[in-house]
């Protein structure tokens, strides 16, 4: 379980990991946001935007627009929303660390923002195979402070 108020201590490593994902995918000048939320919050988003009245672990909201700011072009990729309570349960169910599951979902979210999709959660889905390839290449190198 995550320690209360520990999120601020590891958000920097999350940002660094997202940068590594973008480097791996050769995405330059991408700007995106990552929001960590409650199960109730993501359930509401899932109901509103996907007509599924259930919690999920991650949602991606692509924006996909290039903007110019201070003479520089940036790609506003979109937003990734991750429900930490669902991720904690998934990690326990799958027998992996919370750190690994958060990294997996960050990769998953970036792939969706890049236009990838899947119709099932079968590991043979091409997007999910790419996701696992990236995870194997990058590892689970974020720091998350948890309670035992």
C-alpha cells in the first residue's frame, strides 16, 4: 500500500520514466500529463467517456495537436489517468511489484496516446506485446515508497 502523501516523493521518477518511454519510441517534443487518482474517480471517467460503469487501471485521453510556443513546436499528446488502488490490486493479482505495474501502465498509456489500440487483454495483442518489449528494455526503474 502506498504511504500517505508519498506520491510527491516519487513523481519525479515517474516523469523520468515517461521521458525514457518517449526516447525509446523516438518521440521528440511530446508533452503529456499523468494523473494518479482514486478508484471512484477513474470509474466516473470510464462511465462518462467509455460507457463502462466500472473502475479500470488506466485511461488515456489523446489530444494530438502540435503547438508553437516561444518559437518551438511541441506535440500535446494528451493525458494518462492511473487509478493507484486498482494498480495495487492488479499487482497483487498478477504477482508483480507495484513499481512494475505502474511502469507497465505508463507504457500502456503512452502507446494509446501514440495511436496504438487493442481489443482484448490477450497477451498476444500486438500493442500489448510492444508494451512488454518496452518494459523489458526499460525495466521498472521508478521509486515508489510503500508500506509493508
